[in-house]
C-alpha cells in the first residue's frame, strides 16, 4: 500500500482552525486512504474535524502529513490545497 510522508508549511491565513479544518475533513471523506497530521508532539486523524482543531495549527507553522492508501497521491494534493488556502 503506497505511503507518502510530507512536511508542509501552513500558508492558509486561517491556519487549520474551524472553517479550513471542516473543508479538509469534507474533502478527505471521499478518499479511502488513512490521513494523519502531526504537529508538535501530537498526531491526529485528519478525517476528524475535532481532532484537527485540537492541534491549534496557525498560519506559518510546519506540519507533517502521513497518507497511506491507494489514493495517497490525490489525498496529498487535496491537503496541500487546503493548507495553502487555495
């Protein structure tokens, strides 16, 4: 099963708080891959709004995204889009 680990800089002006977090979860729900976001000493399921919000990810921080599954390439593109505010 393909696995992608990628560090990303959060350039979305809102960080990954309520609105971007819910957009991310909504988009990721269409994929089968597991998606983990690591920030600081925490790692959470990126398909859970509450989990993503509890990380408190602000603009300008670096996160690590771990995607495992057959559609990992597509998932990484979706995460990059939300993290960059596109």
